[in-house]
């Protein structure tokens, strides 16, 4: 793998499922890949502390794996194995790749030391629950190279035989960037998706807002998807937001991890106006007052709204043991917080006098001012998982139209 990015540069697979073992080599030295594979994915997640969303490829298909660390159940903490006893932090892993194999509730316990060793894996399938425990830990010293061994032994010198200069290799022409390439099916929406919401305060309509996945272009030499929330209409009595207010977040099109953001807000939300710049390698977030360390893949409020549509949100069987809560790092004001998404069983809500199948997701944030609002989102039960309703305190936003506006 590349020691800086963690991405694979050479993959050598031996396939033994055929009659004769077959070796498959993937070489990314000439044309670098932007996707991990399963092994390098685990190492990248360890480096990121068990948090973040990462694209990976397997069997010719592209997927996204989302890692969220936190104390998900009472089985976290110390884990005893044949290799010793470890203090660990459980991390839940979600991906449609796991869904293909009927794997659910995949949890990975990483050691709390600097090495973030995978100590235990647990998952459920139709055949039962499985646990994989660490058997041993060994650090192999790198082998002594022939070059270094020869340094200590004097060697006779000889005149090199003249050789013809090699023919220069042609330099490959970079592939030109193509705007608005289709998104992965895992993200649940398409470029141009436009969602309009009527905003109510109590029983009074105060305006209309629009969420849009506007375009996919190259920004600051990176493939970038532009997400926006803008105000379409202001009605009398609105003191919550202004006509020119907007939330803009540029994200990685595959993982939806933010690259930069700009929040222009007024009225009661003016204090939340800010610009953010995200270091994709370290997770550090630069904002007006300085820089905050954050897990790789930390979301903004806007990117979370889109990312949660691809989360595997399944209600826990008992409220007293909510093992299916999803934890996500989200930046708020000046630092990241761990937001907890607690899904309810599928149900329905009434919109325009009609029952609509939906799933309630309650959100707790660890931010007192937000938790006082008892944040809730209702997602549709179809494959698009469109947010149908948002509730924050006395405010409610209901979907009124969904359309595709080509960029």
C-alpha cells in the first residue's frame, strides 16, 4: 500500500475456489486507485481510530464502508483473548457489501492503544451469531537487505560494462475529468435531486426551503459533489431564517465525507455562520477561530442528512439494549461531537391527510442546545430513503415536492 494514503498500489490475490488455484494481480502503480480493498480498508479504519467512511472495491464492484466508534453495548471495554486482555472500543461497520452476504450487526473491537489492534469481530447471519478473537500478536523485524549486508564487506571494484541507454517510456496522458458522473447506487440519490420542504412553527407556515445535490465537478483538484440547502420563500412571522440564508457543503461523491463547507445564516441562526475546510487525510477541520482535530469522515449537519440515507438503520429489539444505534462524528460550532441515531421500527406518518410509510430516526448529539430540541427525522421506506419530515423543537419541515433538475 501507499504509506501516505493507505491505498493499495499492488494486489496479489490467489483464488482457490476454482479447480486450479488462480493468481490475479492488480497493479495501480501507473494509474492510482481511489478505492481500498478489504485488507487495506481495515488498516485505514485502524489509522482513523474506527471512525469514517471509506470507498472500497471487491469483485469488480464499488462500495462504501462506514465505521462509527463508541460504546454500543455492555460488552465493550476489556476483551480477553489467547493473546492477552485488551481495553477496547467497539466500532460498528455498515456497508451494502455486508448486506449482500446477509451479514448484520458487524462489530469490530479495536484496542485503545496507539496500535488500534483488531481484537474481536462479531456479526450475525441467518445461520447464527459469530465471534472472531485475536489469537496472537507478533511484530516481525524487517529482513536485512542484501544492499545493507554488503556495506560491511569490502568488495572488489570493477569497471562497469557500457550499456545502451534505455528507451524512455511514454508518459501516460492523464484522463480528463468528466463533470457530473453518476453517483454510486449506495448513496441513494442522484445528481440533480431537488427536495422542497414547507417549514412550520407550530401551526403557522413560515417559509419554504430546498435541499439539492446540485452538481459533481472538480474543485481544488478533487472530485467534489455540491450539496446545498437554500431558502425559497419567507412568510410573515418568520424570525428563524432569512431569504439569503444557505448551507453549502462540498463532499467526496463516494463517501459523502465533507471537503469544505460554508454556512451563511441570519436571524436567530446568525451565530452559526462559518466556513470550514477539511483535511481529508488527517480529518482536521479549519474554521474561523482555529483548527479542530476530528475523525476522518466527520460530517456537517447537511452532509449527515444525505449520508444517513445510506446507513443500515434497523431498530433494536429492546430499548434497554439499543445495539443498533448508529454513531456518527459531526462538526458543530468549534469541535466534533458523536451524534447517536436511534431508529424506530418502520411505521407511517400522515402527510397531506394520507398515511406514508416511514421510519422515525431520533437523534441525540451531546450538545445541550440541540438535544433540547429533540431532533427527529422520518425517512421513506423505499430505496431512495428520502427525508420526509424534520422536527426540531416547535419547528417542522415536511416534504412537498421531489424532482430532478439536471445541472
